[in-house]
């Protein structure tokens, strides 16, 4: 039997407590204000209690509930600063920790998947987990050849729990919407559900991680651990130390924040170009800063973990993204509008003003305009408020745009990465990375094209 709470009625009751609890605390807060307590103090206490419950419920349930919490955590920058603190503390915990699976269950899975003599594969194995995630937890060990390793063990019943949670969360997604202004929760949950089978398949994860590990071997900026062994529900990879990005967000120096932000942007755009795969789970728990970058021991590299969710892009990111971004920056409203229509971002039944579309897009792509851009929580909040206010032209236009299915995951990953950059408060030379790695962003030189034809 699994130690993960699996009965639908139990998980449903726990998840249902989230919106019910929010409503109950709102009533409690109203009563407090009636009797004369400070609205500011009451509001702060209300947010603190909500955040505590959010972490308690999502963290206890693991599965899809925790996966949903991790997806939300990168967007806390969009919350008003006076309420962001409690959510920040609670949601950030989800990136690095969760109640552990009992040792007896871990041993049972290892015996079932690696054989009765699984202990002989390790010189050392730590029963206490080093980290926990939505569908499994990680133990530190030493492989029989002396390599330090991370042993990822999947929770028994994780698939059932994952789907159960996401189905339940989807039912009251409208109530959860106010957690992150300007974000439509339901498509996020639907997209997470679409990825369940891949997330559970450690064989696919091992292939994606090894492809990255081989491509980035000896890379001066990015480190990906090699895969050591893989079987159903167990994945063994090289161990990677370093400073978790969540610690850089809370306590890092500005140099560390800027370096982490630059490398995160570089990995986002270079990964698909170099491997044909997009790492699709960019929350801070999956990244580390490691010493020993190009400038020596005082420089930093980016360590990347968890390849359970990837988008397969054999040709890299679609050139349409780079082309439309470049043309928007150049003010080519009509050309941008035609491209968006051709790609399905504007449905055939909808007709929009190209200049209005430009007005909608320009603030969003501001980071790509300058040589360097400082991502801040304030900038993120302004963007969220602009698209979330029903009185805003951006809100009205945004409702008429369409996101084609092939762009859903790319869109979420990009937004999530921007959310992390805002949490870091990093100054990033984003345009430099776009010019290097994003297809279509730099126009092809017609002279080079003619020379290529002539040579052919």
C-alpha cells in the first residue's frame, strides 16, 4: 500500500478545504473589522493564514496538488507587495521540501524495481530524503563505482493521486484564480494534466536528461548531471551540489542574482536550439548555482535538474516567435498581425486593429528592447494588473487572442522563467541571448543567402 493519501474522497476533502478556508477567513476578517480592528492588520493576518493553509494542504498531498503549487510559486511576483510575503514564504517551501515518504516504502520500491540485492548497488545510501517533489523524493547515495548519486524514487500511487488532484483543482479553478492576478488557472491545470504520463515515465526523463548532459558536457555556463541508472519508478543520476536558486532569491548577492538570471535566460533559449528539447519545469527548486564559471572559482555556473517535463522541439523554438518579436520591436504592426493570424493567434472569426495589438504586445516585450533589462516584482505586478483589469484595453484585447496548442507549453515556460527572473531581481542582457539562440529574431542576411545559392 502507498503512504501517499490516495482515496479520492480524502484528497477531495483536503483540496476542497482550500476555497472553503479562503471564504471562511474572509468572513472572519469582516467580523474583525466590524469590531474596530485595523483593516491592514486583519488583512495581513488573513493572508498569512491563507498561505499557511495553502502550503499545508498542497505539501501534504504531494501529487498534482504540490505540482500546482510549484507552478504557482514562480508567479508570486505578480501579487501586490503587501500580500506577497506570506505567499512567497509558503509557496517557496514547496520548491524544496515536502513531508517525506516513510523509509519502509522507499526500501520496498527499491527492492521491487532494483531487485532484492539493491543495497549492493550502493556503497552508501541515506534513508533520510535530501529533497522531495510532486511525484517522488530524492535520496543521496554513493554508487558502487564510487560516484556520488541522487536516487529519485517515485511515490507509489503517484499517477492516481496526480490526476485526482488536478481534476479536483480544475473544478474550483475560478475560486483559485485570485491567487495570481492576470493568470487563467484552468488552462494551467489542463496543461499539467496533459503532461501526467510523461512526468511519471522515468525512462523518458532519463533520455531527456542524458541528451542535455551530453550536449552540455564541458559547457562553461551550464551543468547537467549524467544519468547513472534508470528503471521503473527509480532514476539514479550524478549528485550535484550548489546553492539552490530559492536561496539566491532570498539571500543572494546582486552579482549572484544577475549571473543566475543571465544563465537562466541562456538555458531557456539555448536548450531547444542545442538539444531539440525545452526544459518545461522552471521553478527555482530545479536550479543551482555552482562555483567555477568561465572567470574562475569566484564565477558561477547554472546547474539544472529534473527533466521529467520537456517539450520536444526538433527544430528548436518556432521561428515565428523570433520573427514576430523582431517585427514588433521594429514597429511593423501590419506584418506582425498577419503573422499572428497565420499562426492561429487570431482566429478567423476575429478582426483586430493591428496597432491595438502592438500596444498590447510592446510592454510585454520591453525586456528585449534594451541591451540589458532589470526584472523586478514591480514590473511583473504592472504587467499582471494591465492584463487583469477588466477596464483595461489590454484586458479586452487579450480576451480575443487565441493561444494555439503547440505554443501552450512554450508560453507557460517563458512566463514562468520571467517570474523567476523577477523573483531574482536580476539585470539580464536578454537581447544578447535572443540574437544568439532564438530562430527568426535576427533577419537572414540576403547577401549570405545569395552566396549560399551560388555555391550550391
